[in-house]
C-alpha cells in the first residue's frame, strides 16, 4: 500500500514534501484552482454538506472514504498507482526498453500535448455541468453529480502535477492556462469540441457521463500503457474513479427509460407520454445520437499520422495492449476500415499505426453497445416495441473522413445541405429542448423523493438507503 501524506495542504503519495520548489509551485497554483472552483464549479451549493468519497490511498481495498463534506473543503490530492519495479515499455519503437521516469527530450512536446489535452477535459466538464444542481431530480442524483464534479477536479490536479513536476516553466504556464479557458467561450474555448457543447439538463448529463466519460476511459486506458511511467501510473489510478462516472450515466439513462415505460403502461396513457410528464423514447434516441456522435469525434481522425507517432514513440498505446494484442510494434500490419473515395464508401487496408485512433474507437463502440443493450432490455421487459440504436460512425461527425459529408443514423451518405434540412429528425430540436426544460424547472430536494420523469434507483450509495440525506441543502 502506498504511503499517503494527508497532513499537508495537498494530500499525496508522491513524496511532495521532498521537493520544496515543486511543493511551493503547486501550493501557489492551489488558490487559483479554488478561485476557479468557486466561480465555475457547482453554483449555489458550495456551502452544503455533500456525502462524498475522497481518495485516501491507491490500495484497492482502501482508496476512498465516505463522509459529508463541503465541496470547497474537499481534499483534492495527487495519487499515482504503485510503481511496478522493472517495468518495460510495451509497444512501439522503444518496446522492451526501461520505462521512462523522466521526460525523454525528443518526445517532450508530444507528451506535453497529450497531457494538456487530457487535462483540459477535466475542468471543462465541471463548467458544462455547473448549473445542473438547480434542477436536480433528487438528492441521490445531486450527490452523484457532485461526486463526478469533484473527481474531475482531482483529475485536473493529477495532470497539473505532471505538468509542474516534469515540464518546468512551460508546464507551469500550461497549468495556468487550464484555469483560464472556459467551456463554450467563443474567445477562450476548451480544446476539444464536445467539451464546448451545452450540457444544460439531466438527460444530457446522463448521456455525457455514459458516452463522453467512456471516451475518457479509453483515452486513459491508452495512456496507461505509456512508456512515460508517471503518466501511466497517474492514469491507472484515474480509471478507478472514472468507472463511477460511467455508472452514473448508464443507470441514469436506464432509470429515465424505466420511468417512461411505466408511464406508457399507465391506464391514463393515450399515446403521448409527454402529456404524463415523461421523456418519450424517440427524444431519448435523439440525445443518444447527439452525445454518441460528439464523443466519437474525441478519438480523432480515422487515419492519423499523430496517432502513428504517439504509438511509435511509446507515448500512447492501445487499450489493454498487453492483454489483447500479441504483436506490439504494429509494423508491416494493416487495419481494414471504411474510407471515402470519390464520394463513396470503400473498404481499404490502412497501415496499422495510422489506424490507432480507429482501433481505440472500435473498442469504445463495442463497450457502448453493451450499455445500450441493457437499456433495450429494460424497454423489452415492459413489453414495449421500441429499440434504441447507436447511429453509424458516419453520422454527425465534425472530425475525420466523414466531417465534410452528411449521413443518416443508418450510415447512408447525403449532402450537408440535406442533412441540415433533416437534422431534427435525428437530433434534438428547439421544441425538444423546451419540453425537457419544462420538466426540469423545479429541483427535488426532499429526502427519498424523485422527479416524475425518472425512476428511483434500486439501492442507495455505500449500503445506505435511497432516502438518505445525501446532500444537506440549506
């Protein structure tokens, strides 16, 4: 079990006190982080006691404790998974060499770019979700929102530690810039497109935590293979927290579906579940289409020289590189994928290293389908003839080979003009947005009570009852 220091300003297991210069730099960054949190974190709840888990070690049996805490007092710390002695780089041109404990000079810029891009997503999601507490469907859901938020803040700390510790002045400047960009700001936007999209109601929040945080899982899995050992150890611990975010999304959508189906089976149902205060299944499908397609973009282009360079350099591998692959150089190998040729789809073999984004995206799609299958099982269990579907990877893309064409959810190509004309057949319209907003005008802060449009969970958190006071809202 790693030694953890909790009696300092910054809880950590990286022996921070032994590097006074680094410790001072991070302690100087900490007030700026707290200022950002108070400005851009959950609005209206900073003084409330929230039942949160806090990382106290990286041991599998004791890495979190649960208690009520005010969010500004949450102890954001720096935690790396335990070091594996003698670890070797497991892929690329440096395969078999000792993992780097310091930044290799020839890969400095690429490595910094990877870390900054990952780091930028963490505060962005907090900013996207900062007003959701004001329309929460229950105290249970409110607490889950805040747990996601504080852990995204801790993930920011994890990346900022790497920037400060290993990149000198450049790293400190990048850490400052992470607190200056803002989600959706036209002048200072976040780096990746999905993190500038509005996430202003709970259906979007649940879809975001299911689809977009799942992209985060796959990016972290790829970075966990990195030959730069501090990055690998950092992301391996982050993955333990990311699992809860996806759980919130998967079960949140499932509970909305369950409630919708209950209303559709009600004796008063006359064909319009909206009239009973539920979210109709076609509208759920539209939001699935939106957040899934936005999240597909986060993997980057299907054919990418950057992805090839990251793999060759040993900076970013494939998810489960050692477990799922037998050959780790990816030389003289090809990957079959659909490409666009003269406006038509053609199947071609692409050099495997150039296809690394698509390899990661393929695994993500399979993982997403497992969750959608569970949602459809809920619908089928109610005896309702409706099936949610993942749209084609060609649909609603802004990055990669399909960004300049339109496509239906089934993958049929069409002009951008035709797509624009028909987009609200497949994506949320202004009327859809207004309807969902109308359901979420009033929060539910009473213990054990839930908004009409979502079913209660089958159980509470950490063995507690569903009607526990997860947030003591003033």
